């Protein structure tokens, strides 16, 4: 992997709205880098999943326990010095402050895409609890990461392999 003078992160957080390809890209990165991967959906309490499945957007109060569980997992991986990847929509800066905060070895990867493309992807996706109707609420909540968050920002209008290669080159 090319070096840029910066240490390779211990944990990558792959963020974006629903349909941006978080799971696909994280899986590809995990395979390419040989790092373990966890999906943020695995950290949701059952009540959150049922709420989303019913088409009800989550509130910040719904998200705090979920974000804290992701942060705890990140800290476990950091304590083991095990490089890892986790997905998380991480739509707001306040959410990212919980899961990344003052962890200099955790790097954010922002999968950025337009609403029309992502709506098309969500409509084609089957078996996921997140309905396409909630995409507008995700875009309404989205606070794109600022330069002070040092994100790797990648457009999702490329192929998954191209996106993974771009991210690896930026590490």
C-alpha cells in the first residue's frame, strides 16, 4: 500500500446515506486489505430495525445507543491494534463525534452520491429493512464531513472495484 507519511488507520468508518454502497465497498475493502469488517446494522437494537422497516425515520434518541455500541466496538479493535472496517451512515457531525471523536487512528470514508442514483439503487435492493421512502430523511439529516474531519470522499458513480482502489490509494 502506498504511503503518504501518515500512519495507516486502525479503523475505517465507511459512511453515507442508505444506498450509497457502504456494505459493498466495505466488503471489497475488507477483502483487498485483509481486514475484518462489521456492518453498523448489526449494532442496531431490534426496536430501531422495526421502526425503519415500518418507514419511520429514527430520531437522535434512537441512534445514541447504536452509535455508542459502534464506538465501543471501534475501541475494542483499537485496543487489540487490529485494523478493521465498520460501516455507519454517520450522517451528522454529532454522530461522527461519538464514533470517531478524538481517535486519530480512525479514518472516515464518505461515499457521496446523488439522490436520484441512490433512489434507483434502493428500489432495486431486496431483503433490506431500510425502505426507499426514508431516503429523503437521510438526505435531510446529512451533514457532509468537513475538511477538518479528514475524510476520504469518493463518488459512488464508479464501479465498486474502482471505488475500493481509490480508497486504498488514498490511505
